C-alpha cells in the first residue's frame, strides 16, 4: 500500500513538474481547456485524495515533493535501502494496527446495538402478546387480524401478490409497496421465515399485522436499513394467490 501511494504521488508530481506549474493547492492559473488538461486535473485530484491519508496518516507535502523531485533528477537518495525497507514495514504495521482497532471498535458497537435491539424486541413482544387479538404461534411469530378475507390460504410454494408496510418497533418505516408505487409479487418460500408463515395464514382480501422476532426475520446481522437483531412489524394485505 505504501509503495502504491508513493508511485501515485510520483505520477502527480511528474504532471505538475512537467507543466512547470507551482506545487501548491492554492494554484489558481490552471487551465482546463484541452482534453489533456482536464484529464490531468482529474488524475491529480484523485491521486491527491488518495494520498490525503485522512486522520490516520498525514502526508508532509514539502517532503513528498522533495522526494519526487530528487527521484526525477536522479540524485542520491537521502535514505538507504535498509531505511526504506524498515520505514515501509513500520508504516504497514501502523496501518494494520489502526485497521484492527477500527474493526474491533466496529464489532463492539455492533454487539452493543444487537444486544439493545434484542432486549427491546423481547420486551415489545412480551407486552404485545398480552394485547387482545394478538395470536402467538409456536415459532414465536405474532399476528393480528385487521380484516379477514375469504377462500383458501396460500401454500409455501405459491406466488402471492401483496401490499405491505414494514416498520421497526419504534415506528420507523423501512419499506413499503407505497414507496415502490405498486403491489409486490413473490414466491412465498423465498422470503423471510416470518413472512412465509404469517402470509401463509392469510386469505385473499385479508389484512394482518405480523410481529416478527429477529430470528424469523433478518437475524443477527440485519439487512440494509434493518438493524441487527431487529424485531419487525408488517401490515400486509393479501391481494392474490397463484399456486404453482
């Protein structure tokens, strides 16, 4: 990684030195009229952003450009091969340590969020189970009949067409057919377990609320905007069934 960044810096420096322009981020007389000029500017911007180092490593611009110029001029290096190798090794070790720290912090944060979501979900489901009209199945799925339809219920192999709104237990909407502008159709055996079971209990014309524990939803990791170990609520209207 260190060698790649040094090579990137050299490319930038060659373009700047070759044009005879001042090595400064404050340069204002750069022309962007020709294709070569525009492409050179884009490459310079991209390499500069890559070399910025962020908060982990700050590039010393003056020293960087001194090294590039001396390399272009072919003067003797101020560092021996041994010093260069030792510096690259030290740099790589520092970056690896920083990456490990960042990963550890991210894992700790994920574990905390997961634990909080699990506790909140369990408390919500326990309270919800006491409400009149809420039915809890053997799997832990809870559902509530808002409107009862007529006819048969879909098999797990059926293709169903539904309207739905999905929310977290705090009311945050993470998905809805209203957002997509049309009902959704899908095989019932290719969705989360809570949907396969819950929609399988419905009849065409039914509207049910499904309260789905994380183990029957997106599990310990979550998915997209759905947090890890999140209990989900769906209001579902079953519009049509196509048995396969």
